C-alpha cells in the first residue's frame, strides 16, 4: 500500500514550496491529499494563485503517513491561528507520523504551539529567535525522530526528496527521479540521510 501525505494549505501559502513537494512526493508514488485549512476548498497562494484543494480540514478524520506544512509569511500565520491545524498536527505527531514543515512553518506553526518538543529543526530567517521548545540548527534540512524540516524555498527539492525517501524507503526510485529531473544536489547516499 502506498504512503499518504496531507499537504496543509491556508491563504497565503508559498505555492512553489507546495507544488515542488507535491510533485516529488507523487514521483515516489506517495498519494498526496491537499487540505484547505479554512472555510473553502479554494485557497489563494502567496502570489494570489487560486488553488482548489482536495478536501477541507474541518471534519477530516483520516490519518496520513506525513503532514506537510508549506511556508509563506501569511500562510503560516493563518495555519498557526487555526486550532484545527494544531490538533491535526498534534494527533499525527503523537501517532509517530512524519511532521514536515518548511520555511516559516516550523517556527510559526510548530514552535508557536510547542509542537517541536525539544527536537532539532530549521526554518527561514531569524524566526527561530522566538521559539523556545526546539533546537534550531540552521541546516538546509534538519531531521530528528519523526520531524523533518526545511529552511526555505531554495532547498525545497532537497527537503522534498529527503521526505519522500524517508516515507517510502525507495532508494532506487528516489535516485532515479532526482537524476531524471536533473537535480544533482540530492542522492540517497549523500546529504542528511548519510549522517
């Protein structure tokens, strides 16, 4: 059975991060469900691109193998302000599922609700200065336990491949897809996963 990932979208989400993640996850045969975290399935991105999500978060009871949280200054503020988002992430984290924030999401959405739980993480800018319950690393991609975080848009491919590879364990497909799209910075025998 293929792995499943929920990608949380709130108004103002960083569309490039979200779509790169969705693309790479799909390439590794992870079933992606986009989840609108407000009152409509249509969500406007950071650059006002309208996107229709698969489902609404309200009433979503399914469990996923990963919860992916794209950044975006407005998007992560909106996610952090939604108690349904906090509960959804907490439920998956407590079940040992992958929690995968990128850019400002680790600091704002997780750190803002004490969901980092002392784990190593990375995020964009100096947002880490306001976080007290995690260990900021400054790495492009940081991983501890079931938390994997990415610094920002520029490292989204690294982050996406690392997450997809961790989810599936499919080294051959991960390496093939990285090569197929001419992405030379990530392979299963290099980077964070080799540590």
